[in-house]
C-alpha cells in the first residue's frame, strides 16, 4: 500500500519502497512541473534525459489526437531512465477530461498527475495498467481526501508557487502530511536551487516540483516575451490574485500592467478580456523567479542543480 489508504496498484508494495524505487530512477529529486502553454514534448524529453521527471498538461496538446502524437513521440524518444508524467485537469470545466484519460490509458504514462479536482475517478484506471497517480493539493483536507482515494504521491502546493498557488507554509504542510501519508511527497513553491532540493529531503519530502525554474529554458514553449520578462523580475514583481482563474494564482506584475489587467494603482481589473482570462496575454511565475537569470537549455539548469545539491549533501 502506498499510504495508510488502500491501493489496488499491484506494482506498489509500500510507501517507503515506492519512494526508494522512484528515487533510484532519478539523478535529481525533481519533477519539471507541468505548465499550461509552456510544457510540451521537448521539455519533457529534455527533463527525462537530465534524470528528472518531465511532465506536461494534456491540454497543451490542442486535441486528443495531437495528445496521442505527443505521447508517442515521448515514448519513441527513449526519454531516458527517468519516468515522465502527464497532467490531467479534473476540473468540471475541462470538457476533454474523459477523452484525454482514454488516450492516457492507451499510452500508459508511468505517472499521471491529477489537478484541480478529486482524483478518485482516475486512480483505479491508472493503477489498472500499473501507472502511479500523484494529486496536487493545497490543504490538509484535500491531502487527506487524495490519500484516502489511494494516490501514490501528493504534490503539496505551497506559498509562492507559479500558476495556481498554495498558501500554506511548506514546513507546516510537509510535517502535517507526513503524519498520515507515507507515499511520495513533492513540494511546489519557489524551489529554485539544489540547496532547496536537499532541504526538502531533510524535511521528509521526496521531490521538488519545479515550474518557474524551467519556464525560461530553451525547450519551453513559453513565448519569448514571457521568458525575457522573467529575467527582469524578482519575488516583489509577483502578484497573487484569484481574479483571473478563480483560484489564487501568481503572475508577473509587469505583464499584468502591460495587458491592462492591473490598474496603475495596483488593483486588478476584474472585467478584463477573455484573452486575459485564458492566460495567453498574462504571464505566470512564482516567487523563485529571482533565481532565473538566463535562458538556458534544461541540461544546464540540471547541471547547476546537481552541483548545488551535491555540495549540500557533502556538507
Ligand atoms: C506558467 C505556468 C503554468 C502552469 N500551468 C499548470 C497546469 O496547467 N497544470 C498544473 O497542474 N499546474 C500548472 N502550473 C503549476 C506548476 O505545475 C507548479 O505547481 C508550479 O510551477 C511550482 O511552483 P514554482 O513555479 O514556484 O516552481 C503552472 C505554473 C506556471 C508557472
């Protein structure tokens, strides 16, 4: 069993064993987190080749047919020893959820990350082919529900994360979750260096769930303007609002102003256009943005993380 909860996954013999087995497949304890309009097959393959878990939201492929092609490309690339993950948005507002789930069942990605909704309805179907299910959660209530549904991993969304953010302090969140869950724990929220990856392990977590740090890489599909704007920003340049997606999310202040979604006095224009709501014209990043100082290949970011992580481990 992956946790205190029951799992029907025959490949999972226990939380600790799963955590050890997954870590042995990785050079770095990292998930290159799924990002809307940013993560595609190139980013996933580059992440896996660098020994990290590469991930992408299924909705980044414009149709289920394109998703089918992306999953085939990732599998054919022989991405490397590291497993990859597909991110399924379970929100009622995602009309493609069932169709995309059927495509995933055909391609059998090693990990499915369930977001924005209860993972109950996907756990059995992913376990049936031997895949692992991670669920992202922003509160202890959601974490307990996901654990009870039999997920293998929890992604703890904490304060300062890019995209839809959490609000809990990571020290408090990890400690509380470890009291009832012995599966894989990943932490999302401004993880930007190898020092922080090592710190997470000391806290009792397994993986850093890193979006912002990989958003401005060469393999990311983010528009050039988004990558450039990140190089100028630091944590003070990030604004949290629930006005654009209905959930608390973090955005680059400079772009909110340019796109007219934020007034000069700092208030958010809640009547902004549909384009703004679609995130095409406002750009998200988390509090770790200040550590992104160049547009680099994924392998260069991974090499830096590895150096910092090794130094901390040796110390
Ligand atoms: C531009 C952007 C888009 C994102 N889109 C998604 C998404 O489609 N699905 C999802 O589960 N998380 C999404 N996220 C959240 C990330 O998966 C991850 O939780 C977050 O980036 C981690 O925090 P960090 O950016 O501080 O590293 C997005 C984040 C960013 C920055």
